[in-house]
């Protein structure tokens, strides 16, 4: 499902217009992005939670040449599915 299909699904299930559903989805994405950028954990009970974790610097290997390379430390977004989402998928 792509963004346009998701907007259509939200509009159909909520009774909103596609334009309103698109604005609501954009607002949701912006809010989650802002929260994660400031280091907050975002949790939707039953659906899942997003958090930011620090990944340490490490030594990697170029698969083409076998040469060792240094991979810089960075922050990564983690998502953990909630019980209801896991049950629905399984």
C-alpha cells in the first residue's frame, strides 16, 4: 500500500474527504517525526511504538573489495509492533 492508497483507505473508513485524510496523515507523520527528532518515544497502545537508539561506530567491510571501512555512529529509529498488530498479522 502506498501513500495515496493509505489516504483512500483512511478516507473510506473515517468518512473524511481524501484531502482531509491526506492532511491528517501528513500531520501524523510530522508529529511523529518531530517527537522522534527531539528524542521522545512514541507509543500507540496495541499498534506499536517508535524510539530512537544510538548505534555505536564500528568497523565494517566493503563487500566488493574486502577492504575494512569505518562506519560512523548514528541514531536509528526502531519500531516495535504491539500485541494487537502482531496478532492481526499472525
